[in-house]
């Protein structure tokens, strides 16, 4: 089997939206009605297969409380994927996602994959899908809805993130090999601009 690719993922969002529950559902496929508040940050990993290729998610779960805000750049700065979680029942938590986008635009890595997750979709919805879709468009992010309680959309979200990771990797590899090809073509091209070969070449545009 080919080598396992590893990526760092960070869970962000205000307290109580279900970040720890998402991690628990994804890794242990279980749910706790009364979760414990996360202190600082916690880490867990899980490997899944996507089209036969192994992808290891190293997931950092952060605490949403204000007092931990100062340490969060340590976790998102080198994360390939940021999961911005809100509670579909709680409009205020969606404002938290907007604030996170601002902060990541200012201080996060440029090539980070950003994903909006509307959790608790088993509850009454007070944030419309339109609002989340619009935000996702604005920031070139993905948008998924999940319920950790009912086990809806969690595994699917991680699979789709993995597919995007491999797709971007392929694009990057193609771009690199194209650049290498162009460089080697340039090396064997005419070195003297006045050479006959150069003069006879049809000029384009
Ligand atoms: N109804 C419902 N409750 C959830 C869901 N996910 C998490 N919760 C509950 O929401 C509360 C906060 O969850 P937690 O994972 O600790 O949130 P965090 O502070 O963002 O890590 C807990 O009581 C969870 O049981 C969900 O999908 N549906
Ligand atoms: Mg937590």
C-alpha cells in the first residue's frame, strides 16, 4: 500500500457547538449527552481510506472559551484544514464562525482548507442554510451539516475533506511537473536569440 498521508486538522468555534462531540463521533463513533468542557486543547487521530489511499487525520480540538483564545494561533497556524463549527440552533454561534474567518484571513495559512460545519441538525434550525452557503462562497470554503447525536454527516464530512485534500495534492503535483517540463524545455531551446532557428519560429500573439 502507498504511504499514509498525514494532515493536521483544527476544530474551531464557540463553546458548546459540539466540537469535542464531532471528534468523538468521528474517532469512536459514539456520543455523550453530557460532554466535558475542553481545557486548552486535546488531540486525537484517525486514519481512513479514500479510493484506496490512506489518510491520517491529526485532529486538534480547541476550547471555545474566551480565556483560551490567545493560545489558539498555535493550533491553527500550521493546520492544513480548519473546521469552523456552529450550532444550527444558535444564531450567535454562527457569528462566531464569521469572526473565525476574519481571524484566519488575517493570521491563518493561505492554502488552508476551510470547512463550515453546521452541527446539531437534529434540532430546530435557527441559522438558514443560505446564510452558511453564502459565507462558504465568500471564503471559498465547504459547507456541511452534521448531527453528532444522530450520527448524520460526520463520517461523510471527513471523507469529502479527504477527497479535497487528495485532489489538491494531485493538482499541485501536476503543476510542479508542468513547471519542471517547461524548465527543461527552456534549457534545450535556442540559447542565442539571433540564431536561425529562433528567427524562423512562427511568432504567436
Ligand atoms: N442535540 C444535539 N446535541 C449535541 C450535538 N453535538 C453535541 N451536542 C451536545 O452539545 C453539548 C456541547 O457539546 P461539546 O462537544 O462539548 O461542544 P464543544 O464545547 O464545542 O466541544 C453537549 O451536551 C453535547 O452532548 C448534536 O449533534 N445534537
Ligand atoms: Mg469541547
